[in-house]
C-alpha cells in the first residue's frame, strides 16, 4: 500500500490481521508505483491495496498484470476515484473489488458509510453476509463477520445525493476553473491538473503545489490561511510511514518520491460552502504572501523568539 | 375470529393469525414532527459527522442518564466492543459467554484476541465469578461479561475475582440501557460497559452504540481509538478505527431519550399481559429477568419446558412462524457452535452444558412499538391452543419438525 494516502489505511490492514508494507508512488500521478510494488512482493504478500488519486487513477493495467503474474489479489481504494474513468471505463469495475466512501466530505454524502463494488458475484455474496455478522440463516454464521450495515437514514441521504450528482460535479468543475484562473501567474505556485484527455473527473479537490521558489514554506502558507479561517490542510503530510499516528509495528522504508511530494501540496477549501469569488480572495492572500515575504519571515521568527 | 382448534393453526393449513409479520424487535420511532425538526437543524448547520454538536450532546445526556462520568458514542455496539479491546490494550485470552449474540465474540476476534467460552448459570442465563474463575490462565487479560436480557451478570463477584487476579473486567450491556444492579447503573460496573442502540433495542439511533466508563484516562483512550483524526488524539493507542457516530444517528438517539420512559412503561405493560396468561395457565415459563432490579423490559423471553408446556421450543417456534409471528430462538445454538468457533474449539460442548440446554429452550416473543395488548392476546391464544392440545400437536408435527 502507499504511504501518500488516508491515515486510516494501515490501521484497517492491521484490524484484518495483516501487516502493512509501504511502497513508493509515481511523481506525476501520485499513485502507487507498480515497480516499487513488484519489488516488495514476497511469499508473505497477501494483497495489493492500490489507491486511486483524485487527479489520476492508479496504474490499473500494470497492477492487474502484476496481480495475474504474482497471484496476489488486487483491491483498489477508490474513495477519490468516484465518478472518474480509466481508459473510458468507470472506476469501480477493476481488480477483485473497489472500495468507496460515503463520508460527508465525499462526492456522495451518506453522513458516514461506504460501499464495495466487484464484478465477482461470489465475493458479493460473501460481502453481503460479512456485513451482517456472517449470518447465513436464522442466526447461524458462515464465519467471522461484523456489523457493517448501512442504516436507512444514511442510505436515504446518499440516494438523494446520487440523484444530484451531475450538478454537483459541474459545480466542482466550475470551482476548479475559478481557482485555476485566480492562481494563474503567481510565481512559485502551481496546481494539480485534471488532464484534458477524454477521461471523466470529479474535480473534488484543488491541490496547490508550493514550489521551491515560492518565498514561504508550504507549512507557513497553510498557517497563514488557517489564520484567515480558510481551513486549508497540508495534503497527505506527514506521509503515513513518518506519522506518529501510524500503528507501531510498521517499518519505515525509504520512500523518496513520497517524502518529497508530502512537503509540497496544500489541499485548498472546496465544496458547497465555498462562495463564488472566494477563490480570488484566496489567490490575493498568496500574492500578499509573495509581496511581503521578508516581513512575514521576520514576524514568524519574532513569534518563535519573542 | 379467534382460533380454537389445531386445524385453525397456520401450520396445519389455517389462515395465519397475522397478515403482516410481527417482529420481536422494539422498532420504536419518534414522532415525525420531532424527527423533521431535528433533521432541519442538521441541514441548516451542514454538520453531518466528525464529533458534531448532536453527538457531543448525546454523549453528555447519556452520561447523565446512565450515571457515569464518560459516554463515547460510536457507529454500533460491535464497533464499541472492538474499540474497548484496543483502548484497554488487551492481549491473549478473554473469558466470554457462548450464550450471547455472535458480535460479542466476533469483536474479540477482530481485536486479535482468543475467546475462552464460559458456561452460564441456568437460572440467570449469565456467567458468574464461580463459573469464570477456573478458566483464568496466565494468558487471560480480561473477562467480558454479558448482561443478557439486561439482567446483571454477577458484576460484584466478577469485580472481586478480576481484582484478585489482576485482569480487566468489561461488560457487554447491549441489552441493558436503563437497567440497574443493586440500585447502581450497569454503566458503572467493571472498567467499562458498551451499549447498543440498534433499531431493535429500546433506545435506538437506527444503528449505534456507546462506551461508558468512570475512568477518565480510559475514556480518552476510547476517544482516540474511535477515529483517525490528529485533533482527536488524546493518548497513545495500539490501533484506531473510524467508529464515529453521525449527526443523523445522534439526532435519533436524542429523540429516543425523550421517549425512553414511555417505551419502557409500554414494555412492562406488554410483558405483564404475556405473564398474566402464563400465571393463569401455570406454565411458569415467562422469564422474570427483572426480579427486584430496575429493567428496561425490552425482551419477552419464554422458557419452553416441554415437560410443562407439552411441546418443544422448536415446535412452538414452527407454530408461531406459520402465524407470521417472527419469534426468535435467541441465542441458538450458542456462539461456540457457530463457524469458525466450532472448528477452532471442537470440544467446547463438553464444558458448556447449561449454555446448550438453555439455547434449546428459550423463545423471544414480540414486544415494542409495533404491537399492542390485542396483539399479545392473539399470540397467547395461539399458545393456549398449543398447550391445550399438546399431545395431538406433537403427534401431528413429529414427522416434520425436529424436537
């Protein structure tokens, strides 16, 4: 599994009795690097857990090939790939299964919740009983399951969102374009593009990239934004293998691409509570940072050593 | 038309007593207006999950109701048990009854623990200190007691035992919201107790559950385990999970709390109606699990002694099902007989005689918001036919129904 992803992933592997083994990512797509994974497969490997990024699906074909030759099953964490396509086919139909979230911050808001998609009818049967304690008939179980049932209230919310999905993606796209326009021409800043390559995107995030020639660090910029009540966040930082919140047992390999990228991105505020024009206000804030960098540095250091 | 003869019964071709299935669960709902008002609030705030204002209020209100220092609401009762195991950092073996819902034991398995099945007292349907003590080994890290039907499972005895042996004690009080032992809320016995707010329970948040503890440090660990958020990290814990309750669940829970006393009174009223029939006929089979203790009466448990009723539990169940009464044989056949535990512990039967005997006798009958006194009377009328014509019923059913 990658370390440039959601903090819960290694914990969930551990709950299932598995030990995470982190692999590096591709510098352009930010998705798990098949070469890094191929080098990590041993006779103890039971699963490849690849993660689609918001700006790019995984290397699906490469992983399906690797899974076929190695015999190691392949599952995708597709939380950020909802509504997207890979080579014209919807995310959700690849690997052994794909896993999505219904958390309120996601494309489909079911308060909390999630769903699994699979082409394998037998696996679907197993999943249906596993989510209800493994019960097959009148209290008799086929194995260890759990209570993973989605309740009707959460399902109703997600269904209502599903009906409005196209409009939501259009509004996400409009916000992304407004951000892109507003940030054009600020030296030292770039952003993660949704490529114009015929694939479908959900435009869920606007990920700002802070280059080395921006005069403030990524973390300083985030602090200034949060001081203005713009709840921006460092994107997947620190990476999981460097996080003190990772379970104890995890070894910490060298993941050079992950470590470099984890210092560069800001996840900017998005979603339906962002008002039209907010993107421009935020871009102005960055122009201000650029224009007053020496004073800001002085103020930060004075705060450290008053 | 009231059924009088065996031929009137659905199982022998008569028209089923109920057109729609009658369920055993509570399935209590708040008034629609209150529900709508609560959800308008959620939409106005646009705050859906991640420790929202309603969840925090429910944590507070339940702590008050249960008389305990800390309540932490989570996704459901199973997740509550999984969180409890990691918050207490348990290892090795945990002593647990087999006479419980499978989730009690499955949660231990998810937490990497080995269940050691303890037999029950046939009078209380619960484990006790005397039954658990011989099972303690050097690998035992805790006892997980289950307050079956909300009836306390020897909490004082188990506490003395665990203190003496230096192991942890926690309780599955999934049935026990509003129940007390010796005038003390079940929430405060042991290191921690978990509750379930599943829709079939007297207190419902659609799905849901909580952990309750008087130990503030343990509560911080519980709050840390139940999410992955850096801002909600209060202690170093071995493993974490997304077990957050949502604002939708919390809204349902808060409304449930408003109506809880009403529903408990209703349960008592329905239970007494069943018991009246029982007393009249001297079958003596309705389990008075409350005794002198405060109880929520959310289960109506009928103990079928074939020597007295004349037919077996499974025969009565078959009759009820044919009338569209979805009675249930909780907790049949005992978790130790369910996969995978039957494969892991093939000899467990030998040490669990009371569990096996009781699991073949009990039948859970409908209670809750979906039924009224008239429904109870129609169900006891069916039992009356079974009781009056037990001999003939046995003869007619034996070829098809397992004893």
